[in-house]
C-alpha cells in the first residue's frame, strides 16, 4: 500500500488519502479500522483515568 503512504504526505494529505481509499475500493475496511482504533483509544483513556465504561 505504498500508494496510501504517498497520499498522506504534505499539503492536502487528508483529501488525497480519502480519495485513494475510495479509488482502491477499501472504504468499508478503512471505516472499520478507524472505528476500532477510536474505540481502543477511548478504552485506554478510560482505563488510564479509572473511568468505568461499557
């Protein structure tokens, strides 16, 4: 996935990355990965701050 690595460099990186994900046909995979990553970040933050979560 060198194409994705190239897409995230410099100005306009977010737009290029989003466009590349769509062109490669991996939007659903990216969305699932992103959702799981945010979930893990939230869980780690809650655990670090001793906050119960469901």
